[in-house]
């Protein structure tokens, strides 16, 4: 089908119906992608909340539908929720379309409510000792430096969570990461957790960008180092960490993905709209 337009200079044909429909279809697809992302985000949050509720209630296992979202949610609960200091590790058994996750629970689970209150009070006390910050970047640096100046690496590998690190003054990379997460959360900073086969560290969102922060490796035993502080993905890959996995995917990351898709879709929509109008403009001036 072809549209015909009448002007003072006569008739001319614009473009086919397809050219007009392409931008509309693009917009519809963009809206569809956004809705799909929102549905995934809601399901991910549902799995995460179920896992947290199971652990807080004293359960040592949970069975979820076998999906990438459920696996991500369990990892977020274990690695990126500092209040769940009762979990040391987990294993799983996959059966058809479900996965049963089994958690290795430590002694803090015995009186979780009291220990959670102690943990929150301790984190509040640390946060209360901080100076005023004019932006998140200042807060991130203070957290980074505070942990290095007040804690040491646990070479016995016995202290692997934030509460244990606060009480004993030493911790493994899991302890460093969990305490950083707890303080970042107190200051309202979006954070994530990165892991590889034998190490764990943090990520923080400043402005519209995410950066790696490895407090453990910046602790040289004397004063804070900054070799692994606020590094982009490319900068971090250039260091000696190798690859990593996002084990603490926050809702902010889903929002980033959704916003990025909408921006790309909007740009494509605008471009295709302009391209569809070019034949009309060309035909008009050709007359």
C-alpha cells in the first residue's frame, strides 16, 4: 500500500505502509520489553523474599523452581544480604524442574533475633561515627578506609560474616564484603557483590555507573590502598582478579537494564521515524 499526498506542486508518493509501521512496531516492542523486565524483576524479588523468610524462620533448606532468577535470588540472599550472617555457605540438588537449596547455618542462628539486634546496633554505631558526607563518593571512601583501618584479615579463615568481623576484629574476604555492604546499605548507597572461584568483593553505583571496590585486597596491613578502589569493569579486568560473577544482583540493576533498553528503543524509534520520512521529504523537494 502506498500513500499519496497532494501539495501545491502536485502529487507525490511517500513511502510504503511498512515504513510507517516500523517505528510503531519498534515502540510496541520497547513497551513489551519493559513489561517483561518488570515481570522478571517481580519474580526475582519473590524468590529472594522467600529465601530470606525461610532462613530467618530457621529453615535450613528451600525448594524453588529451577530458573536463572531463583538461582540469582538465592545467591543474593547468601552473599549480598549482610543481615543474614547466619549462613556460611550453601549447596543444592537439582530435580527435574525444581532445585532444593541447602544452607550451612552457623551458631548465630541459635538466637537470631537477639543477634540481629546486636548487629544492627553495631552497624548503627559505626555509621554514627562517620562525618557528614556531601555525596555518595565520599561515603564510599569513608567506608573503605574505615574497614581497613579498624579490621584485619583473618588468616584462620574462621570469620566470614559481618557480625563475626565486628565482634572479633578480623574477617575473610566475605567478612570485608559483608561489612562494606552493611555500611553501604546504611548510607543508602546501591551496592552489589562480585565473586569468583575463591574471592568476594563489592560493587557500588555512583551516578549512573557501577564500580568495583575490593576492600580486602586494598588492606595491605598498614594504611588503605586504592589499587582496587572504584574500578570500572575494564580497569578491573586489567588487574589480577580474572573474571567474576554477579552474586548480589540488586533491584537497582534490573532498573538499570530496563532504563537502558528503553533508551535504546527510544533511539531506534527516533531513527526509524526519521528514515521513514526521508522519501517523503525527498519527493517533495524533487518536485
